[in-house]
C-alpha cells in the first residue's frame, strides 16, 4: 500500500499496527465471521512482535496464537547497537538511547508489558541459529510469561536446534513444522479428527 501507509505504522506510529490489528479482530467477531473462542492468529519475526503486543493488549480476544521467531524484546534488543541489525532498524522502531523513543517503545514492547492474567493458548517457535531474532529472546519471553499467566491454556516453546530465521530449509522438515502448527491450531480450536 505504499510508503505513506508503511510510515503510518513505524516509529512513533508503531502502536497503529497493533490497534489496527485488534480493531480488525474485533470486527470479525462483531460481524460473526468468527468468535473469540475460534480466532487464531499467527506471525513471525516483526509479525511475532505483533502477536505479543496484541495479546498483551487484548488477551481475551484470541483463542490461539502462533509466534514464529518473535521479536518480543524490542526494548533490550534495540538498546544494543553492537547487534547486527540494531542500528539499521532505528528508522523502523526508534533508538532507545533517546528518552522519548525509549518511552514510546516501552509502551508496546511485548516482554516489558507482560502482566499477571489469563492468556490464550500459545505456541512460540524459535531457532537456535537465528541471526536476526536470537533464540534467547522468545525463550525468556516464554519463561517470564509462565510465571505470570493465571490460566490453564498451554504455553509451548519449540526451539529448532538446526534452523535459522526462516525455519527449517528442507522440504520435509518444513512440512513437519507446518504440521505441528496446524495440529496445535486444530487441537486448540476443537476440530475433531
């Protein structure tokens, strides 16, 4: 949709990404296209950040979430200029070394904004050899969320010890990853065998 649309969802407008997503989900429920107990969402990398942010904003709105190599610790990662992607990504997220940009990132950073409460079922997937979102970021997100969630919904962490940012590269390995995702969603949504 062009540069103007992209710019309306970056830097000090980043929260628009999350509020627009929540509004879209609310619309689907209001129009009875789906229901909260049937609504599953999925995203990877920056889309994984989206998953974490919207789940923090509206955990009641989603039945199941899959986050692939999620960029969920924006504040800490963007605070380290020695990481390979950080400086180049200042134009997208902001530079936490600047107080106003730090304060804004802090409002939506999924890891920073985890709270005690009920969360939907979640499958968080990471890769040991990911050079863009290091495996420890989703791992510590899941560890912290496990201490805060008050529900009985599953919170699963799967670490692929051989893959990178794009997941498994072999055709059959890739299909196994998709099968796991689909099995998780079908199980959580109560689809019979």
